[in-house]
């Protein structure tokens, strides 16, 4: 059994800490709010993020980063993408030995257009970074914390590291597969949040299941189109971090991206939505990054472009959705043909 540090005491970091503790590991859970950490240690609960869930005794909360990292060879990075660079900088100042970083956030950095694994490699000194592993898939924290059956994917440039993380996390409730396509896994996990926002908007507008099915299907085409151009394997997008993640994020009320989109569809402004949510909505930031990537790689992404106009150009959601339906006719399978020809 190992000592593992989870950085980020939100819903997802806490849920993964539960999985690791269930597997017998000693888990140090770090959060930057001392009041929340005190609650975790004193009551064995994290009511703000996982109400009603009792945390295993093997989880110990820390608000001091250096103390939380002492003795850890594996660190799970479960903070919002906008906070990752700052946290990595702080990590590098307080550790002396190389660590494996498992990142579980889903996003792309605007402007730099880097995936999270690339940010980690850029920010961490090489002598302090042993490997980077991505853990991603269709997985709501609320259900994971209640030991509902969940499947995810572990991916890394070093498959031995991916398999090592697979062994740390896998149990009868939480099944972990491996995939060597780290580009595809990260792109699929990040871009599905864009489609989930759009699906929430159509639900908020009252457009029904047909519209949602269309968005999920054509959204997958957009994800595969860009992901393949960036070097991902097209088959990855038919797996857990592609269609699997799309289904769960576009159809569940647990999805904060769907909820945010739903409020937008009902007429709320973006600033109002984000304030009411009280949690990070990764799809907003990722939409900007994907919009920039589409131009960089000259890839058609009509759903992403329509959502970008809603989020950043104050376009009315109904007008944006209607403009998608009025696009020039095309062949459904042209994306697949183009992807396979390009490879």
C-alpha cells in the first residue's frame, strides 16, 4: 500500500481520494481552504462538494502543501485548469524527489493551446517529474463517491506508468483501462465539455431529445476531426474518453457544463450563470481554446464556433442554434473519409 497525495479537495479530488482509500492506500488530500480541510478531518465529510458522503479514515486533509507532499511518489492533480500552472510552480519549490503526476482535469489552455500534460511538462523541472499520466473518462464525482460502477482510462507516453496508475485505482466499482493515445484521451476529455454546454442550451430552449442526439453525434465528429488533426487516434474518440464521456456529460444533471448551458438556454447571462454555479465550468474556457485550435489547424467546428459566439460575442442562444440548422448541406460520412485518408 502506498502514500498518495491528491491536490484539490473539490468533488472530483475527494471522490478519487475515496477510491484510493478504499484500495488501502493512505491518502493526503490537500485543499487551499483551511476551513474545508478542518471539516474533512473533524467530521469525515466534505459537505460543500459531496454532501452526505462519509470519507474513509485513510484520508487525511492538509492545507499546507509541503506537508501534504511529504513522502509521496504519486500525486493526483485535481485542480481547475486555470490553477494548474500556479500549483505546479508551488510543488516544484517544496519537493526534492521525482514524482508521477496523474492529472484528472479536462481542459485546454487558451492562447498557448497546450494540453494539460504539456503544461505539466513545461512547468515542472525535468528532474522532479518522473512521468505524467492522464486519468479520464465518463465519471461523475457524485456517483464515484457512492461506489457506483464507473469506467475510466489511464494514458501516458510511458505505458508502464499508465499501468501502474491502473493498478492503484482499479477495484470492483472503479474499472480502469489503459490507452497509449494521450493526445486523443486529453482532447476527447476536454472538448466534450463544449458539447455538453451546447446540449444544455438546447435543453434550456426546450428543443428535446432529437436535438440533443444531433449535438452529441455531430459534436463527436468535431472532436474527432480536430483530435485526429492534432495527432490523436480516431478510434480513441469511439471509446470511454470520446463517446462515453460525451454521453454522460451531455445527459446528466450532475454535469456542471450541462447545467451551465441549460441556464444559458433559459435566458441567463454568462456572468450570472458562473456566479450561480459556484464551481468551475471548464467548458467555457475550453471553448475559447478550441475556437483558437480550429483556426490554427484549419478545421471546421460549427458547434464550437456557435457556442463561442454565445459565450463571448453575446449572440442569442436560439439564433446560434438556428444558424447551425441552416448550414449548407453536406455528407454525413465525409468526416470519417477525410480522417482515414489523412492517416
